[in-house]
C-alpha cells in the first residue's frame, strides 16, 4: 500500500495541494490502478436492462425504474405481511420480523444505525 506523508500536503482555505512531485505521482498511480480495476470488473456487458437474480450483473437505471414501477402494480394488503422469516415470494416481512431476525444475529439498531453487540 502506498503511503503519502502528511508533510506532503498543504491544506488551504478551500483546497488541498501536494507539495512534492512524488506524492502527485503516487496519487496518479493509485487512481490509474482503481480505474483499471473498475474497467476490468464492470464493462458494458455487465449492465443489464431487465430485472433478475444474476450476481455478476448490474441493473441499468432504466431497469430499476421499470422494476419499481411494476411494484406499484402489485398492491400489498394486510394478508401479504408476515411476522416471521421465510422464503415466500408473495409475502413481505414485517418490521417486527426483520428486527427479530437481526437481533438473533446480535445486531441491534441504535439511532438508525445497525450495530453489532460485542
């Protein structure tokens, strides 16, 4: 892992400048590595325009929008809400069921954040 010494940075009122060329080169190298990894991991063939369950694909904005619009066609009534966990595809877990499941794993909610008890 590349490290840039704090002495290489100048903090102004509204910007951050680098003092030496070596630090600038290191940052440029890191950015190039990240960009290369992203390009290898996500190319145009990885983006799909439909909903699905693939673990190696990303839904396009169009697919997400259409998927959300389709949800409004499937109204949820009280009989669709269950208070236990399960694998049903036509039911929705209640907040109580989700909270109990989290708690069974030692996860609690504090001020809106999920926290793990230690």
